[in-house]
C-alpha cells in the first residue's frame, strides 16, 4: 500500500469532533477512487463520500453511499485513493478492514464491497449479515 494513494490535502479544517482514521478502516482501490472522483465532479453534491451501514436488504444490513459537503461531529475521516471517505462510529464497527472496488463491466459491474466482517452476503453484494 503506497502512501501516495492515500494522501490528499484537505481543503478546509475539519469540524470539531471529527477524527482522522486510516485505510485499516476502509480502503478504496484506485478504480473505485477514480469512479468516485468522476461522480463527485458530475454530481456536485459534496467533496466527501459518506459510507454508512443501515438495517435492511436481503441479509439484514445494507451499504449506503452518498456525497456530503462535510463530515459531522463524531465521524471518522479516511483519505484513501485520493478520496475523502467519512464513516460514522456505528458503521465503523461493521466496516473495519473493508475494501471497496469498482468495475465498469456490463454484467456484475459497479461498486463491490469486500468486508471481512460479513458472515454472509447476498448475490447483489449490497447487503450482508454479521
């Protein structure tokens, strides 16, 4: 793991109560980082990718991603693959060690989570159980 893929400069100081984490929590592949950068530019909804885990889906827990303008108090900020990812503390418990990849393939393409904490996951890859 090269530090050059994880280091980016923050455009503004972090809000009070935001902690800086590392790629041991979540790591994006270069392909995922590139796609996120393209989506940030296209969507113009915020510079941070929020990854959250909520109840729901085929196996009980589901991944959610959205762009946000800034982290919230209590969030953990991880800089990975030139992307600023924010995670709330509850999500961090389930996400630790997760890799996020992206494939542009026509069949089974899109973002794919590889979560070492998941005991089972559905075929779509969007929900899991622990």
